[in-house]
């Protein structure tokens, strides 16, 4: 954790011509979760989000609707505020770039840069993409098309104003090298450094009003408005008091994280730092670019009409489950595929089976056998001490991962802990033990209940609704010490809470015939080239569950490094789902997907078998999921 006790995080400000979809919701939930964690770790936090309301697209949409751009923005912004409220997002400020304080500060920055000679006037011809609201050089076009929109841009020649970005090229390269955390993850940093190997051009920061009037007017030439990105990026400083309240600004700036999607890396990692440097403002600490949510291998976006609305999902599964799934299933930095099936698998396996089941077991046993009072921990043995020491270490582990923005690992750690408690209960069998030894059973239930309380607290930033309900039910010594083991008060009443995550029954699908087993044959020799056609990778098993009506099959999701996959494996008679979860296995990575019992299987797990025995192959020491096997 940094020495500064304040923590400031931002999301991109969203264009108001889209309604929020999962892609937008993701960054906003991520910022919310990180902020809530940091606040609970004791830091003072500020979370800024908002809307990007100027520019050509807004003007065009307003024209189409026959209303003013401001009216259009006022209408559209409601969708964002409403979605964030329903997603339980607690931002500190929602900034709109059409607000007077922001426009005034933008103009002041422009005036300063003009006076300092950082901005100059020139005649310019370039390829302009309306979708991106930016000029492209000929080199940047793909077959003459805008690389983002795959449509031909317009060639435009006119007088404009330019920011002397090129003069900061060397400085920026040096800065990125000297500040290894400035751009994350590493592959995005390398992408930016690659981009900076080409000569950096000056940035056109004006648009003539004759073409676009919906923007912040240039203070030194009223025939022009400023380029929408120049206006938009400045929200990150104006949103915390820049040029309005220096004390506030000093308190929050520089931002700890600008969270962005991978499509807006150049604007954030090249334009923004050079603008700040020219204006004499320190740079943010980290710009973190996450991947995209994909649907059937395409980026989820309005233009491709493959949008999933977060509000529809909340309607079906509840807000906490949606927050959990989005954070859990995107490995920060990589793309993630969205399917409702994966959502349900994750939900059933981790929320219903692991977390929900633990809560249910603990509360039922305490209610039935201890008059609903927390039992006493008397004589912990080895099995108890294992859980206690895991519990003692868990808060620090989660904090370390959150500080590093590794929310996957933070979530993994809590889920693993919950699984360990469930396993511990299987060993101790308190439902049987209670008939023989009530004191020993009390110890078991104290350990399980205290573990559950701790897990609920550590999951609270992720699932505030359900976890609040749980946390309120547990009597504790001191709520401030919520991440410490041993807070639970014996003899006090365990409060009520509803079933946390009822299982989702997936709609029954047409059963497909089981795949035919190849008959044992004498081994045929193959060419080396044929062997090379197969690609093998390591993959970590994230979830596993039995498939109804197919006693040999497990449905498994794995982390294969750059992506997640779903596999159907014929190992259910040899491995219980919880036994295989967490294992690093080897998969055939380039098999065409096949449907087995109506469920898509994207690859195979390698296993050795002999007569009735079967063992999956695993690397014999720790290695990253996705490592090539050759
Ligand atoms: N207005 C600019 C940002 C200005 S910030 C100073 C903008 N807006 S946007 O609404 O188009 O996109 C906002 C963010 O949503 C981007 O970070 C973008 O990557 C993200 N997403 C849009 N679709 C996405 C997915 N399908 N998946 C994940 N995030 C994606 O760009």
C-alpha cells in the first residue's frame, strides 16, 4: 500500500449516446469494489465516474431526435445514474463534462497552454473518423479504414490548433521506463512503448464550429471548440477540485488508478501524460487497462447489437451475483467471454454450493442444537488449528491482492478459505458428532461460524447486499476488527438471514448422445508434423460440477492463461468436483469445440488411465496457467 492514506480511483467517463452495458458496468463495479476495499482497510477514498457529453456523436444523436444536445445529455445521463444505483455503486462524484465548473477549468488550461506556447495554429489535412472523433494518419488506417470502426474516414483540410505533443516523446518514454507501475498490465505498457517508437505527432486539439459546435469553446478563438478528448481527460483533475479548490485537489491528486478499457490506451497513456506535463500537473500513479467483455468472440458493443444489459441480469440473478461474476471471471488485463451458462455455473458452484451452503449448514446446526446461540471454542485440535491459521492470514492476503489490483486472486483466496471450511465440516461431521459430544461439536461450529463471518466481511466490498445481511447476524466483540480471527461472541444469539444464493436450475437441454469412445488399437505411428498440429497448455480448474443425467461427466471451467474455457470431461467417476477444483491440469488447446450432452466443450483434459483407474496429468511444480506444454 502506498504511504499516502488517501486513495483516488477513476473510471472512464462514458459517452452518453450508449446505454450502459456490461462493458461499462464492469469498470464501474471494479472501481467500486476497489474503493470499498480500500475504505474498509482504513484509507480515505474518492471514486470519480461520470459522462463524456461533448462531441460530434452527441450532436448527431440530438439532431436525429430533434432536441438540443444538452437535452439529449440530460435524458441519457439518467440511464447511467440509474444503472449505477441499481448495481449498488457508491461513487463520490459523478462528473458531467457539460457542467460549468469543468468547462471553465478546461478553458483555463487551454488559455495557459496557449500563452506558454504549448499550443499553436496550423493548416492541417487528415483522415477523420466520426466514430472515434479523432484524426488518423495514413499509416494508422487498415485498408483505408478506421482500425476501430472498419469504415473509411473523411479526409478533412482546415486551419486548426495543435498541442506540441511531439516534444514530449523522449520524456514520456523515459518516464514509462522509470515508473514501472505507470502503465499496467505489462503487455499494454509494451504496446505503448512500441507506439512511441514511431515519431509522435502534435495533437490537433480544436474543431471549427462550422463543423462541430457542441464542445468547450477555445478561449483564444471563439470560432473553435476543443477536441472532445482534450476536454474529457481533464475530468480526472477537475473532478477533484483542480482550479476550484486547491486543498481538495492536493488531497486526492495524483490518482492511484485510472481504470480504463484497452481501446482507450493511447489517449490515456500518451495524450494525457503529455497534457499534464505541459500543464505542470503531476502524473497519475497507475493507468490500468482491462480487456473487453466479449460475446461469441466479438467485443460487446452497441454497434454490433450484442449487448448484455446489466439491469436484465440483476433482474434475473440479483445484484450481488452480477457483481461477483464480473469481477471473478475477468482476469484483469485479458478479455473475458460472457455467456449466461458460465454465469450460472459460477453462481451455482461458488455462491450456492460453497458460500451459500456453508452459511446454511452453520446456521441450521447452531439453531437446532445450541438454541441459536454461538457455541464455545474449547479445545481446538489440528483440524481446527488449520482453519484458524488460514483465517488469521486471510485478511492480509486479501489486502495484498487488492492493493495490487489482483481481484481475481483476492476472490480466489476467500473462496478457497470457504471451501476449506466446508471440507473441514465434512471431516468433523458435526451433524453426526452432535449426538455424541456437544462440546466438541460446539468447537467445530464456532470455528466454522467464525470463518464464515470473516469470509462475509472480506466479501463485503464485492457483494455488499448479501454480506451486510450475514454480517449483521453475527454478534462480535468489536466490529472495527472485522478482519481479525476470534471476534465472534460465544453465548450470543446468531441473527436471522435469508437463503443467500438459491441454486439456479438451468433449463433442461436436449440430451446429446455421449461421444463415442475410440476403441483400443495398436499404436499407430504418426508424423512429427501431425504431432505439432496439437497444442497443449496448462490450465487451472476454476469450477467443476456434475452434469445431471451423465454420471461420468464433469462440466469444468478452467483458467487457460489468456482466457477461460469450459470443458466437459469424462472423469466424474474418479474425481469429485471439489477435488479437481484448484488443480493445474493439461489441456489440448486447439481442438474444435464439441457439444457433449448439449454442453459446449472447448478442449480436453489429459489423463492417464489403466483398467478402472484414472489420473489427470498435472505439472509437477507450480507453473502459470496457460503455459505451453511441449
Ligand atoms: N468517453 C470515452 C472515455 C473518456 S475518458 C476520459 C469512451 N467512452 S465509452 O463509453 O465508449 O467507453 C468507456 C469504457 O467502456 C472504455 O474503457 C471501454 O473500453 C469500455 N468498454 C466498452 N465496451 C466494452 C466491453 N465490451 N468490455 C469491457 N469494456 C468495454 O471511450
